[in-house]
């Protein structure tokens, strides 16, 4: 599986396409589905590591609401404290709205769909169907699929990092707030 932070590539791409969008909503939405991994893995004795948050229904419902709550109530304080960014600047990008909800939803769905290109078990229609939906898999090889996805996302991520470093406008602010 690609590193969790590589899911941020989608957020940076969307933010570049529309600078008025909330980067925190896209980032958190894109990372939240992995919150369930440790819990599900522990509860199933390691037989399943992804379930509801990695389904389309989970991403649209609880994943989106959970993401919005984190963006509005936790993200500004957390990022301000750990990355020394003015909390007021962050909060301007974390105001609850229909657009923020939509961006959290978009982030969640991007995570689910990126994962569906390379994971062996894709519970895309859970809880309606418990079977894996492998329609988006690149090939039948998990190693090949994961390698392709990881390399592509890593290259794009590095391009964004280089661009943010060259801008000279505060690297962490660009990476975490936009």
C-alpha cells in the first residue's frame, strides 16, 4: 500500500485546479479512511484491515461527517501548534459550509478509489455487499499494482514539494493550509 501521506496528491491537485477550495478539507478527507485500519485489523484478528470507511457508502456518510468535524474543530489547533502557523489563517480555511462538506466527501472518495486500484480486498459496496469489488484494479498482481500506484503518486508528490519549496511562501503553510 502506498504511504498514507501520498493520498494528499489528490488534494494538492484539486487545490491547484481551484485555489478557493479548502485544502484542509481535502487533506483530512483523503486521510480519514485509514483511521479504521488499526481498529478493524485488531477486531478481526488481522484478517480484514479495511471495511466501512473504505466503502463508497462509508466515505459518503460517516467518513465525510467525521472529516468535517476534524477539519472544523481539531485541525486548526493541531496544525497551528505543531507547525507554528497562525491559527486565524488556518481557521479561514476550516469554516463549516456545504462546500467544506463536499470537499471532505471528495477527499474520502479519492482515498477509496485510489486504494481500489491496488488493494486485494476492496469493500467498495460494503455493507450492501461484503465481497471485494476489483473493477478498478490495474492488474491481478498486488505487488505490481501497489508499485505502479506508489511510484506515480510519489513522483507527483515530489513535484508539489519542489514547487512549494521554490515558492518561498512558507513550506508547511502551503502543504497544510494552501
